[in-house]
C-alpha cells in the first residue's frame, strides 16, 4: 500500500496539491503536511502527502553508502587477487 | 528527470558492495523480521533473501494490513455492505479477501454498492455527492494510513456531512512488536522497522519497546540499498552484542516523526485493544473513533454484531504472519490456494507473504 518513491509538488490550491510522480500527475491532499511548498519532494500515501524528503539527510546517507562501498574496494582488491 | 533519491538507492554497485560487507560481517545465525508489507514485496522483488549469506534468515511478519485484519472484521465489512441505502467505500485490496461465507467482491457481483477508492478523501466526496445514502468507509491500515482517514473525518466535519461514516479496523505497530517478542514459537534477533509507519511515528515511538527488550531494531527505506544497509546495521549490532534503535532511512524518518499527522491522528482516534489474525488480541493496538466525533463512527451509528468465527480451514496465514511458517509449509499453497483462487488474505493482498512468495519464487 505504500508508494515508496518521492513525488514533486508542482501546484497547491488550498489544501490540495498536484504532484508529479515519475512523469504522472496526480492530486494529493496537503492536510497532513506542515508548510508544503511548490518544488518540495514528498512521500505520498493513499492520496495524502505524509512527509517531505529531507535533502540534506538524503545526500548524507548516499555519501556514507558510497564511502562504505569505496572502503571495501580498497580492502577487497588484494583479497580478490589472492582468490582469483 | 530522475526520481529523486530512488535511482541512487537502486544502484547495483552499492547493493553489491553492501552484500559483500554483510557476508564478511555475519558469523552468527540470525533471524531478522520485517514488519511491513512494502518491505516484504521489495525483498522478494529484488531477490534480497537469495543474496544474503546462509547465516541470515529473513522472516516476514505481520506487515500487510489486509492480512492482519481479523476474519470477524471481514465478516463485519460484508454485513455493512448488505445494509439498505449504504455505499461501502474501500481500498481495492480488501475486495477479494474471503470472509466466512462471502467476500466484498461477491457482494458487489450480487449488486451491493461497493466502491473502490484511492483515498479516504474520495469517500468523503462520494458522501457529498450522494446525500440520500450513507457512505461507510472501511478503515484498514497502520499508522501510515490512519492519519489520512483521520484527516478525512475532520474534512467531513468541516463540510458538515452527516452521511460519511468510518468503520475503524486500524492496527498500530509498536504493541504488535511486543506480541511478537512474547511469542515463544519464533525467536527474533532483530527487526527491520517499517519505513512509512515510522515517517509518522518517528523513532521515539519505539523507544519504550526497545528499552524493555534491547533487541536490535533499524528503520529501513524501500530501495534495495536501504534494506541492505538496515540488514548490515542489524548484523553489526548482533555481532557486537550492542543492540540499538537505529534509523537507516533518515531522508524520511526523524526522531519525532510527522507531528501534524500525529496530532490529527490523536484528535480523531484513541487506542483500543484489537484482534489480529494469527496473533490474537493485542492491547492498545487498534484505533477507535473518539466519542466527540462519534457521528462519523459506523460502529456507533449503525452497530452490527457479527459472530466470532474460525479462520479458513487449513489456511496457515496466521502462522505466516508471525514468521512461524513460510508459505511452502502450508498444505494448500499452490494447490488449493493461488492468487487466482486465494484461500486466505496472505494470498490475496499483493503485500501478503504468500502472494509475494508465489509471484517471485513460484
Ligand atoms: S498459501 Fe493460502 S491457505 Fe496457505 S497460508 Fe497462504 S493464504 Fe493461507
């Protein structure tokens, strides 16, 4: 029942918003969101925007995952050579 | 245009690296449970169970809202659909769930007015457009869905609608975790906490549970890298013997969650005990409409008693929901029970463990 990918708010009228999810436009209620703005990326569930995606946190965890992956490349290579 | 922060978390290279790290880190056999139907589907769709080392067993828990809905509640939904001058509005995944003698789909075929809506707000509009009928919305779902229904009730109040009613069969997650820990049949070494329930609740809602049980618990997002990172953190906690309540989905989940949604939720609902399929009665794990908003409560305005009933004979859905059994251990799986001809809700809902297993494992 959860739509996991974020949608972008492209218009707000009263408490109804038009959102774009992967190129498809839909209506979503903004009633559960504090201070929604056009341009915000939001998570939408059952016709309601339920949360804004935190940009800084998203970048931070991506950087963290990439770094973790990179660390492994460094200590994995000799291993890989040894085992073929 | 890319879909913000979904593509990145689907990056195959990052996923591969995470799997390698998990393989290197995991030594002790562990059983980790996800408690979210969307996690279940993502885990099966991306083949995550197959790439994890044999030390790690993923169990699917009671994360599919339709599946945990008690048989008696399904029978009640059908009884409401049979009332005069009544339109029943529901999310689509309830339609095919078999009740004791019928299903909403069968009732619809016999001419009852049952409408599938995408949002509870659509049911409010339906009530506004049909002033001579009562619209009863079937409220099923966890803390992600319940605020959307609460907001719809408040909207109906503001529109002064007298014919919009909700039959609340909502369930809430934290106390269900308690019940799972109390179940001796399954040993759970860590929980993947649901992503969007946690968006609303925040990490704080799990703290009392965590303090009592000190079991590793990590909130996970839905993309492969999100789930693998949460599994990695759980494994690190198990291996180091240092359990934590941790958040691997910080782009959407905060310590306190969505305060506005929780406020709306609290304004409309109060906790009550609830009957879960497979688990039984769990205290304070359901939501009833508060007395002040009783005019929107179908249970108050149109009370209908339905008898307590047995679940479908031979269906192991209850054991599936607690992780005690996997679908192939059910005698009916793939034989009498298929997605075309489901015996239990675990095969009906696309988020049900039996349906996900059938679709992605055969
Ligand atoms: S396979 Fe069908 S009958 Fe068996 S547990 Fe799943 S839903 Fe129930």
